């Protein structure tokens, strides 16, 4: 009888564990990053950054936190769309990373002088892509004074695994064949 009770308790515990895992999994399947993405992009003040940029294969969203009277990013829907397309190449894992990039502007023209990563994502291809993204940015200065000349831009990169493991392997094999 004692053995039967132990087995029944073990089966009950496993059932509870499986049901809690399945509800967590179904919640995560919808969008495990949605809450953090929303917090990131709707922040009213950050850690000193002027812009926050959320990039995934589905979206490219920019929020300006500081200096809105002095500097504005020029709209570039084509470039933003290109970046979303580039992110699709890396949608092979579920991962979210943040990066901070500091830029310096020429004080006479407002064009980008230097781009320096302050906090990399540690995904080399993504870090290179972010540097290229910044270099295509253009700015407008409503008061005709280039101010500020140093900006921090915080990126949040969201990768979502959209292919099965078999499809990913097939894609990698095809890429390897084409490169030979």
C-alpha cells in the first residue's frame, strides 16, 4: 500500500510538472520577447542614450529619448526594410541581445564622423550589421545647429527561430554547396 501511494504521488507530480511546462511553453510560443520589447521601446528615459532601436525580421522601430528639439533622424523606409530583410538570415535561434553604439558627428555638417561599439551583442555578424546600419543614418537639425555631436544609440536585436532544425540544416548545406 505504501508503494502504491508513492507511485501515485510521483505520477501526480509528473502530471502537474508537465501541465505547468505546457502552459509556459504555449505562452512562450506566442512571443516570449513581447513584454521586454515593449518595455525597451516605450522607455521615456534610458541610460543616457539618445535613440533606442528595436530590430527584428518583422520590425524596425526607433524611439528618440533625448534632444528632440535639436536633432532628428531622417526617415529611411527603404533602409529600414533592408535591415529587416538582413535580420531574416539570422532567425535560426530564439535570442534577444542589446548593444550600445556611440557615434560622433562632424560639428559643421552633422554627418557621422566615428562609430564605436560601447557594448557589443557578442554576435559578430550582428555587431557588423549594426555598424553598417548606423552608417546609413542621416540627421536633420531643426535649429540649424549641430548639437549634440556625440550620441549613444541602444539597439535591441530580437532573433526568432522560424524554421525547423531540418530546414536550417538544408539551408546551411545549400549555402556550403554554393560557396564551393
